[in-house]
């Protein structure tokens, strides 16, 4: 009897862990920082353009009855410490089984501080002000850093 009760408790625990994991309809599968010529880089000089290229996928297995597509807003803000210094974004629709690539450039200025800059990649269903109570994340956010030198 104790073994059956213990097995039931363990099964309930693992079921709650699986249900507690958040799944999203879109996955961010690749994030790279590049220069203007397409070379992958993590360090940029003041005045250079930082290109942040992302790849997103909409796994077909996510849907039991797949819609024709998922509308999304992909945002990439760039921060130095707690200050946003740049932003690039795109909107689109992605179908189940489809992969899309987006790259946006953020220019550094000659007087920008040197050091580590942090960027985030968000995929939402729209801006919170547009979507109101229906606003939602569509992918697990990703983050990365670049270094700006003199």
C-alpha cells in the first residue's frame, strides 16, 4: 500500500512539473551579432553598426489543429547599463513548420560609452498597449552582450 501511495505522489509531482513548464508557439533558434559585412563579431568600435540577427521557428508539433499562421512582433532593444540606446523591430506572420530570419542594425555613436552592452530578443503578439489584456509572450526571451571599444 505504501509503495502505491508513494508511486502516486511521485507521478503527481512529475505531472505538475510538466504542466508548470511554459511552452510557446515560437522558438528563437539563433541569435548572432555581426558587422556591416556579415562577419560574426562580439566587439565593435564606436561608430560601427551592430547587427543582431535572429532566427525564429514555429514548430508544427506545437499545434494539434495548426492555424494558418501566428502574428508576431519581434523586438530587440540594446542597453548600456540601465539605459536603452537602440531598438530594432519587425512584425510578421509565421506558419507552423516555418523558419524566418530577421536582422536589425543599431548604430553606435562616436561619443557612446565603452564597455558591455546587453541586448534582449523578445517575441510578443504585439505591444502591450495594442493588445491590452490579450498581450502575450510568444517565445522564451533570449539575451546577449557585445563590447563597444574606443
